[in-house]
C-alpha cells in the first residue's frame, strides 16, 4: 500500500471519475475519521471513511498551505 501525503485543501485525483464526467479531481475539505471531498468539476460534496478514500485515491495533484 502506498502512503500518500495529503492535507486539508489538497487537490487529489481519484481512480474513477465523478458521474458528472467533468473531473477526476477533488479538493479535500474535511479530515478526520471520515474524509469530505468536493468535485472540482460540478462542486458536489462526498463524504467517505478514510480507509475507503485511501483505497480509491490515485495520486495527490498539489498540496496547498
């Protein structure tokens, strides 16, 4: 398993694209036991358990400070 370095406001790319077909990129907007991410294409917000998020994560695009 690859450990990714991501934090709040990081832009990440998931393995599958969002059903809106506008983007695979998401912005991390909440972190804890659950991760909340926002689609960069349509603005939809999804919340999922951290282990599920890390399994579906492909790569970290950029980290914002």
